[in-house]
């Protein structure tokens, strides 16, 4: 940063004013008194007015992350919501206002990295106000927010746009020490475009800029695509598989991506016109390209917040219906009681005595429903080969599994076995030419 910009960032410190006031939020205590906060109620009301949050939240759950003195928590409660407020330290002002208002807000002391649906459940609305730039890992924090959100998240943050920039490229400043506001826990200053890109990358379907003022931006992040009337045919979804191993299994504790092969009518599909959906959650593609003469392929993040089980993948283009669905498995262990190789042969000549082509075909019983290229290990003398294909069960429940032998497999007799999820089959003997 230039010296002028550096000094401007440090001058954003309002610590002295806050220390004099004692309160950050001005809060109506419902007994005729209002706390004299650094931010007056009128300004807080203007801030919440630019957020597309319903006035009636009865029957809804709201999570307020980084609640501080609690004005937004108590406002959501006033609108009828069941509210959980979270902060990384216990704020005495929050406790005082909570008691004075006879509030039922559930107050928790948790770090952002501790927030999971397993401990808090899911929420219709999540507030993430003034927290993003305090995080050393902002994108992970936004993925946590997305995971907890069922409908709408409001993300508000300090932003550091460069007025001298001649383009609108997403940028982010990093503050190693106390460069921003002389605070040790201010790590990043995203530009507005960077903030929008971070929210999209975190897994939200739609990201709408609501307000930019006072060096801060407010963004509405939605989990679902807009309802629209179809004016064109639905795409034909030909496959939905793991981006790297082409299997059907995905795990939420990893950064995983789905690739969908589809055919559609009309103009060539792009990142802006393709709208994938998994388990009811929309997600923006990171890439859409032509795959062959008849198909395109779209690649996108596995949406955060999916429960363990089977989930349907659908895809549509702007103005079309959704395609028919393909299923993927999320966080399902590949459990099986026993495995048996019913037969083995060369993958091209079908010889049952000797593999000459370098490809092996097996017919196996006992495979679990979510067995795929990613979790079936074909072993030659205990060493894993390259699994290429897993077929559907035949009338006897056997499934064809094809593998390519690695160059380390030398000519001679070998022991062939299969392992899935820790279950190992008995070995069969096979010659390799």
C-alpha cells in the first residue's frame, strides 16, 4: 500500500470513541431508556432496512454471528424469530440488555470455526455482520455460514476498494499486524467485487449487492435459484460425477466438486446461464465448457450443508425447466459384509486364463450400492491398480469392475483381490503375459 493509503487505514480506529461510550449498539431496553451507543438506533434501522429480511419472522430460525451488544439479535427476536446469538467472547453489554429486555435469545460463546449444524442446527436466516475481515481464513468462514444457511445469509464487511484502479478486478488487502484500525484481529480488506466473489465461491446460488456506504458493503446471499417460468426445454442430464475420480461419492469434510455432462438447446451454455442444484440447493458453476459435439460439462462446488445420504443432482439453463435427476452419495461409508470375485478375465480378449491386454475385468458380488471408481481398490499382489469402470448389478447381483494394470505388474502368476471400505475379498489366481 502507498503511505497515504496505509495512514488512512490506521485512522479508521474508533477505539477511543467506543471506550468513552461503552456501548457499540444503541439498544432500547424497553423500560424507557436507550443505551448511548456509538451507532444510534436510527443508523442501525437504516442498516437493517437495506437487508431483504422479512418483517414477520414467526416460525423462522435466525443465527446472529458476532452479535456484540446484540441489537440485530433483539431486532430479529422482535420480528418473531427464534434467535441464536454467537460471539467469540462473552459481552457484558449483551447480557445486560438481554436481562433488561427479558429476551429469550439463545446466547452462545463460540468461535466461527466451531460453528456447525451438528451443534447449532440449521437456520432460515444467518447474519454475518462485521465479522469477515476479522477472519484469518475468510473463505472458510463464509463456507461455514453457507453450511448453516437454509435460505438467506446477510454478509456485511469492511471493504477496501482502490479508487485508482482502472478495472473492477476482485482484490484483497492483507494486514499482517495492526495496519487496519490499529487492531490485531483485522486480517483482510476485500474490495466489493472480491467480497461478492468470495460469497459466490463459498457455495451460494445467488449473491446480490444491497448497499455500499461508509467503507462497508452489505450482500444478500441466497441458497436457491429464483423461481421462474420455463420457456425452453429442460437440458438432458447425462451424468453427474466426482470432478477428480469420476465416482458418485462425496464428502463434506473435503473441498469437493461435481461435474455434470448435459445436452441443451438454444445458445451455448455459459457460467452465467447454467444453474445446477443438489438436494434443493443451488450453486454457481466455476466452469462451463463444450465437451464434445453433443454435450457440455459444468463443474461446481458440492453445496455446503448437505446431510448424509443420497441426493439428487439437477441442472437447468436460464429460462428452462430442470432436467431429470442423477443421484450422488454424500458422507455414506462404503460398508459391505463380504466380497467375492465370481469371475475374472482379460478386459479385451475375455480370456479367463491370461491377461494380455493390460486390462482386467472382474465380476464381484457383495459390493455396496455406493461402490464406485473412487472406493473400489483392485489389488494385484496387494498393490492397487487403476479402477476404470463399475457396472450395475446383473441378475445374480454381480457387478462388472474394470481395471488397468500398472506397468509395475510383471509377467507371471499373480493374486487378484478387491477391497472396499476395509473389506477384502479372497484372492483369485491370474496369469499376466
